[in-house]
C-alpha cells in the first residue's frame, strides 16, 4: 500500500477501527515512513486540540423552556 | 437538568439538520425530552442513555422534517466529498515514477512549531471556525467523537449511521480540521 492510501486510513488506525490485518499493515508502514508518521502525529494532535474546544451552551430561554417541560411532566 | 444542559447544544444541532428553522429545532428538542420522560420506564439499557435519547430525537426530527416537506438527501447533510481523496494528490508521485503513490514532497511537519503557539487560543478559534464550515453531519460526528468523547458505536447508533458512514464522516472531518491547523501554523512560519 502506498502513502496515498495510508493517509486515508490514519483516522481509523488511530481509533483501532481497522481489521486486525490492516491495522498491522498500517503500523508497519508508519514505522518506516517519516511522511505518514508525521500525518499520524498531526491527526493525533488535531484530536487532542478538538478535545480542548468548549461545547456550546444553551441559551437562557432554551434552558427555561426545557425546565418547563420537566416541571409540567412531573406536575402534569 | 445536568444531562439536559450537557446534551442540549448537540441535540439542537442534530435536530436542526432535519428541520427548517432554529425555532422548530427547539420544539423538536422539547418533544424529544417529553418522549424521554414518557418512555423512561421502557429504557432497557441496551444502549447508553444518551444514545437512546438521540434516537428519540432523530426520529422526531425526521418526522417533523418530512411533515415540513424538508427531506434532505444524505449527501446534503454528509457532504458530497466522501469518496474524494482527503489529501492533495500532487503530494504523491505519479504512476510513471519509481514509487507511485509515495510522497513526492514530505508533509509540512508542524512539530517544530512551539507548543505555546500550536496550542494557543487562536488555533482553537481556527478549529472552531472550520467546524462551522463542515457539512453538518461531518461536523456533528466530529464533535460527538472528539469534542465530547463519545464512542464510534454510540455515534453510529445515535445518528442512525452505518459503521462505514460513521468512519468516513469522521475521517473527512478530521482531515479538514488537520489541514486547517496546518495552514494556520504554516502561515506564521
């Protein structure tokens, strides 16, 4: 398999979502290929950075409305 | 209310994929919580609670969208680039070379960039902006997986995706965010 194919597999590789044989194949390729190893490191860091993003928040109005749904259910 | 707070923003975004306005999406989220409250006794724990909640949400959102006459094809939500290469083909050697498909020029290695810069708020802002521009299903799979830490299986079940679709959507989304981070870090060289 060429680098062009490996870069399409790094996300699955990182999640260990590939069949065992392919997982081993990608691992072997990465151990000898600086370019693909760089790409893997970058995808890994991208995932790390995504984990530092803050999730959006509900607006006060949305929160109040949903509180109402629960309140009505309990008292309904 | 903790779960409502935590799941709220993603529930709203998911609902919004299937219906036409933010206001309708808010109603769908309310209906979904009502459905959750009414069905809670029947929750069997075969999936995670949040997966189950999203299934109820997605069903309500799809029904509502159909009633509105807004039934978007999967490609509109998922993006029409799923079968395209995620990397610029010119980075690889052509078929006539001695190693077709291998790197013709090595990718830019941002590991030389100081950590303060790579990890700075500006980088996170670039990532946030990139997420806004992704096709909605790509963005949501990425958020659930990498921002909120759901498992792939939970995401697949929650959003009613096949295993392959979930993986491809995640791969495409990560590839685009990676490219955006690279462009950002390169611009400061």
